[in-house]
């Protein structure tokens, strides 16, 4: 969701301005949402994963309850938060490293899928 200038406020961590001549024009918007595992759905999907020799994707397609993770913020707005962070606070919290790891993991999943598609077509 886009932000307007009226949506901006000081950094939620240090309460300093989001941008300054010293740190530049870049700041970070971090959407945080609580999540929970649904035990029954997870158990069913994991049992099917074992049945399908470790193929989680196939188990999720075949499971009667494929969504084993519930995003609490979808049902309760109190379970969601949008943080505005200046660059120093974002980096001090280690979020830049977490974002890089998440990006690499997501890209790795896409590469794995593409590799298996190529192997199946060969």
C-alpha cells in the first residue's frame, strides 16, 4: 500500500527523523504480522508429505487443509503493525541481513522449481 507524506512520522525505533542529510533519502517500511501454526492442518499435511516421499508441494495440494499457517493480522488488526525505520535503526536491528536471507531463500525456491522443470522436460 503506498504511503503519502501525511503518513510519515519519526522513526518508530529511535524517534529521530526518517531521513536527513547525513543518512540520505532512504528509509524502510516494515510490515509485521503475527502468525500461528494450525496444529491439525500441519499434522495432516506432514503426514501426507511422508506418504508422498517428502514432496511437501504435492502434500499441500492433496491436503484437505493446505493452509497450515494462520496470519492473525488478517482476522485481528491488533496483530498487524507497520513500522517506519530510519536506515541506522533498520541496519542496527539486523533487518537488512534478514531481508537478504529471505530474498535468497525465496530466489532459491524459484531456482529449485525451474531446475526441476528443466529436468522433467529433458
